[in-house]
């Protein structure tokens, strides 16, 4: 699958591919020992640039909200997002390539022991502003109050500082934070499954979306994504099923 001139034009209006990278999701991206961006999404961005035959610029951001704004505003040509209907107004998504669990964290002494005990009056749930968890819980929570940390990696710090009752986010991030702060525990189960996808500004057209979607399916089918997860030591996530023919 090689790109024609119209596909190249759709993805490279700046003369090269600009990929928005969100460091707020540790399953997808972080920094290596030298401080350089590294992770599954960076590997995918490089592979897509190679498929297009163009150079790559990484637009590295600290939160999902900023990454969404960057691609929706066409300051980047592709990005890596949790699929959400609000975001779909400006961004066209591929099918998911990774599934990630959303989990709750509480203090050891908390009376909350089950998922269904979270949405109750007087409970404050801290989420990363603009994250998929923020969007989902803002729609689904009826009685508890949503409070927001500036980014997803700052959720537990904000939860502890502001003394809220629950922290919500990527299970792997919460597990890592809990290991650093004695007296915290995760609630069994997951309140949602994040369908993580690639996205392109909707204005780039259906052909561009189809080309990006075919690339994602190739990456799943070939084992590229599973291999990338292994290279980066990713746990708490799974490769999404391939699209049915």
C-alpha cells in the first residue's frame, strides 16, 4: 500500500509528517533514559512516516487535551487518542489498536470497595483534565463530583493534595503511583475500556482516514503493535482485535 499524491498532500501540508504525542498516557508514550520521547505511539508514528516516505516531526505534549486541540487545530497531522464522540467532531479515528483499562484508586481506609460504590453523593473523583476518563465519567457519573488534575500523570498527586475520595485513570499509571505512596489500593475491576486509536483532522478527507485505518490494521495483523508493547515493557493493555473483512 503506497500513497499517491493526494494522500501525501493530505498528511504533509507542512512538507513532512507532524505527529502529536501525548505523554499523559504511560502505556503509549514516555521518555527514555536520555529524555527522548519513546513508546508505542512513537514507534507507530515513525512507521507511518516511513510508509509515506517522508520525514517525521514529533509534537510532544503533556496531556490528552492538548494533543486533541493540536490535531483538531491542524497543528499536527496525526495523533494517538482514545476514541470519544466529542473528539470525533474534528478528528476522524481509525479502529482501535490497543485496549486499556480505566481503574479507580482509593486510600486503604476508604469505605469504597466496589466500582458501583463510587457514584454516590459526597464522593469526589479526580481525573486528568480532557482525558478519555474525564470525558467518559463526565457523561456517566450522576451523583459523585468530578474534579480535575492538570494532566493524567498528576492525578494521584492532586488526589492526595486535595484529599478527594477517588482517583481515576490508566490502571498501569495508578498501580505505579500506588507503589510510591503507602496506604493506597485499587478497586477491583475496570470502569471502562479505552479504545485507543490513531486520528487525523477530519478536514483531510475520507481517503486520508481510510489510508490511516488500513495502516493500523496492518500494524495489528503483522504483530508490530504486540512487539512494540513488548519492547517497551507495557502491561495492563492488549492489542485490539483486527477489523473484520
